[in-house]
């Protein structure tokens, strides 16, 4: 009975070397793509080819020994490890657009991606496929866009380049590398920045136009009209105050964002601060015929690790919103209570502000903390709102490792609950030393 042929160590070493060179080429292409330098790709690809050539030169010498084969496998393993740790998707295909290799990020983005299967089975974007054909035809790298919309809308810049890696037979057929740079977060941030600048400019332009118009009127037709002057000056003052509030809110938001990564370390009793703000806003409530009721449970002190001024700002914004938008002649209930620990979270101090106003439609609730978002733009401006109050509350609570919960139904009022992890300075096994961060 003839013996089965023994595996050819040279063939196995050549295959391992070729695969290692292919993966190394992918790694080098990805690194070059991160720096935006395709001039670097050619040099790096040549380096990969030299490495592969050194490995493939084994057939011209003595048969590959097990140590040489192990060395080739080790190099291939290192290249695979490097490729696996590149966070952006990288795909290598041959001239027939069949997938040769792909990293984990590419397989996560395109679950139907399979080796030795056409790329078009997993990625059906016409611009990308046309770009691959152009690179194969000209050899010149190019960039295009890829924007999948399922399961969520994302945005990628696809860098496509030619890469020649010697195969097992020593030849170097043209292959194509796709490097997909995820621009989703950057595009969203840019959209937010543009919207923010546009909204802030619009909010400032309106009172400025009013001021300029009345100033021109006072300098012209109403120069000697005392009654008009008094009326116009009152309007001008209100518009100037509106701009002042907007600028103050913008500066506050900027300061809070700068310190967002620094958790507060001072112990603060929340209940007296909220009570102080209820008293401060009492005249505003009286002017609008709104009754404010304050209640703190008996579980005090209601201590948190916090910034006193920022907690006052949270209470001010929530109570002032309830007084202004809860409807004239209504009732605002303000409460401070301690919520016990549970479900993997620590005990919390809750500041709840509930009004008896018209309520908020469900479609508005997820967006209430966005900058400049208003349920009713006209009403908000008439009340002197800047559209930044709840955004400031959200960022303050984020800094305090807390959160804002909103509940409302049309016609049944609204409830806003600011939740901050409680601080327990009493002796005992669960006590935390002063200044320790609460998580």
C-alpha cells in the first residue's frame, strides 16, 4: 500500500509567506491611509514585497526547514495581530474583486463579507465598485464616499489603492486595498457646530436688529417725542437684557463643558440650596400668580459631591421653566428626596420639579436638552428664554455623574427629575471619605 505524499514544507512556507506579505501590505496601507499619504504606500508596499521575496527565496536554497517555516508563520501571525488592531475597516481584494483578506472591523461593518467571494456580495455601493475598476485600470489611488443607511446611517471615506504583492508563484498580480475611514462622529460634530453657530447668530441678530431700528428712530423722527422715547427705551432695554442672558448662558455652557471631565469633590447638602432658589424665585411666581410648594423628605441630609453654584443653577433653570411655562395661576411642586440604591446603582438624591401646565408632546421629549431646541419658539422668546437652559442642566448633571429624567403628557403637566449620586459621610462599611469620587 503506497504511503500518502508528505506535505511539501516549501509550498507551505511559500503560502505562509505570501499570506503574511498580503496582511503586512494591508497594515502598511492602512497606516499610510491614516496619515493621508499615498506616496508612502508605494515605498511601504515595496518593503512588504522585499520581505515576501526574502521568504519566497527559500526554494532556490535548501528545502525549508521547520525553523524557517515557523519563522514565516510567526511573521504572518504578527502581521495578522497588527491588522486585527487597526480600528478602521481594511479589505484586500484581487483583480477579479474577490476578497483575499479583511480585518475584524471590516467584517463587523459588512457581516456578509467572505474570503474568495466577490466584494459586491457584501458592499453594493456603485461609487466604490466603480472606484475599484478605475484603480485596476489606471493604478492610481483615489478616494470616494460610502454612506450605508442600515442599521444606522453612517459616513465613510473610502481610500482605494493598488497594491502588488508577490504570490506563491513569485509573480505580483495587481490587488486592490480598501481603507474605510469612519467619519460619522466627525460629520455629526460638524453639523452640531454649524447648527450651533447659526442658532446663536440668529438669536443675537434679532435683538440687535431691534436695537438698531429703535436707535435710528430715536435719532430721526422720534428725536423730540418724549412718549415714544420712553416706550422705545423700555423695549431696547428688554432686548439688551435678552442678549445679556444669551451670552451669559453661552459662557456658562462653555465653562461647564471645559470642566466636564473633572468631577466635583466637595460635599454639598442639596435641600437648602433648592429651598434658597424657591425663595429667590418667589417674586417671579407671585407676579404670574403661580404657587410654589417645597418639600424635602426626612431622610436628610441630602448630601452629594457637587459644585454649589452649579447645583443652584440646576434648581434655578428647572423651577424658572416650570413657573414660566407651567401656565399663569398654576402650581409648581418642588421636592428633594433620597432614593435608595438598587439595580447596580448607588443611592441618589432627586430634585423633582412638577408643574400643572399644558404638558409636552412625546415627540419633543428626547430633544428638550438640545441647544436652542424649543417646543414653542414664539412662547419661549416672549418668556425671555434662550433655548439653553435644559442643555446647561444636562451638562451640569453629566459632570456630577447624574442624569435628567423627564415625564410629561399633553394636558397633564410635566415633571423634571435631576438625579445625582448620594454622598454618605457617616461611619460604617459603606462610608466614603470626603473627596472620594462617587460612581
